[in-house]
C-alpha cells in the first residue's frame, strides 16, 4: 500500500540554527535562533525561521549590525572540527 520510507533526495538537510552553530558562523544556537526570529537571516534571499532546512547549494545571508555576511553552503555535516569548518561554506 504505502512505502515504509521516502527515497533520499541525495543530500543531507539540517535545521538552520544548528547549521549556523556547527559551521561556526554564529557561536551559539540560542543566538542563531534569536537572529532568525528577528528576520536577520535569509536563505536564498527569503527570510528564514530557525527551523528552516539548509541543504547544499543554498545561500545564507546574515545581517550583523551594519555588516552583511553572505555564504554558499558547500556541505552539511553533523559535526566538524574547528580546522575543517571552512569546507562547509564559501563566502560570496
């Protein structure tokens, strides 16, 4: 009748607030949540909630006061060493 599982889309997804913390773009997940709630984080030029799913190829823009940081998501990983964090995104 119904399949027991959905086929994979070929990539891993992660919540936006968790990705911002794991990638060290924002140091703490609570701060990432607050930034999302206040509308300072955009995914693909659209305001995003903390629960939005991030996948490879997305662009994330974060407004830090008068400075904007725009990155392209290159990889989504659950954990990453501090030295390898640059492999997760690329500055635009």
